[in-house]
C-alpha cells in the first residue's frame, strides 16, 4: 500500500505526470462540453423537450448519476487548473534571460491559460449556485413547477428557469465572458492534449491546431446563441 502511495505521489509530483493528468482531465472536459451543449440547445426545441431532458437527467441512476457527473467534472476541472498553475510556475522558474522568443511567447500563452482558467472556475461555481443549487433565487418555488405529457406529477420547469436566468443582464454578460475565455482556452488546449499524449507530430500539428479552433468556434457559437437569443432578442418571453 505504501509502495502504491509513493508511486502515485511520485507521478503527481513529476512534470510528465502533471502533463499527463492535465491532458486526461482536459479530454474529460472536451468530451463533456458537446454533450452539455446539446442538452442546453433543447431550449430552442421548446419547453416540453427541455423539461423532459431535465427529468431524464435527474432520474438517471435514481438521481445519483447527475451528482456523480457533477462532482467528477468539477474535480477534473480543479485538478486540471491546479496542475496547470503548477506547470506554469515551474516553467516561469526555469526561464532564463536567454530564452528564445518562442519560449517567451509560450510562457505568455501559459499565463493567459492560467488566468482564463481561474475566471472559468469562478463562473462554474456561480453557474452551479445559480442553476443547480439555486441560491439567491426562487427557482425551487411553485411558479417553477409545470406539467409534462407522460408524467402524472409536476416537474421542474427547466425551460422557464433558463429563460428567466438569462433574461437577467449581469448573468448573461458573465456567461458570455466566461464562454469566450473558455473557448480561447480550448483552442490552445485541444492541440496541447495531442502533444502531451504523443499523438501530435510535425505532420499533424497544423491539422490539430485547425481542429482545435474549429472545435472552439462551434462550442462558442452554440453556447453564446442561448443568452443572446434570450437576453437580446427576447426568445421565450
């Protein structure tokens, strides 16, 4: 047991171990975002579609699956952020006055990734408090209960909650800023994952960079379309 603990500790403290964990947690987040986006975009399919999706999520695994997913993804993001900060600090400490311009540019990019990551973490916490734990609002009230075809009891009106949530200007502005930073982060992180796992080569670097930008743009367009439609164009009101 002690040997196993020492091995885990050595892996965590090593540079290559940190990079591998950053890549693996990054992959988990890269896979989660399209699924989360697909669910959110059901708002454009109407109340019944989004509310049915909400019921399915909360009944999956007798209500435990969604909390395992939330805690797992939040843990993955925190680990990803902590290790990114540690790697950035190590890179800064290793720099010399004779560093090449490309090294300096990479360091600046890493610092940008770190600060955008901290902003995104702040948004995730706010987002969970706002829509998941529903702190400081009445989203758990009777006015947010609705009927749904095929269900005898009333269900939570996720559609109304989303419309009301993004109708509030500060929430939409914060959301747009966070999603933009997230997608800037993704465009760089997508290619970095392939590089860390040894999949990226000189022949595929240009392609992985383009795929990273394409992925980030698609995710950005999908997520920002929701608050823009609700907040600016009054969708659902």
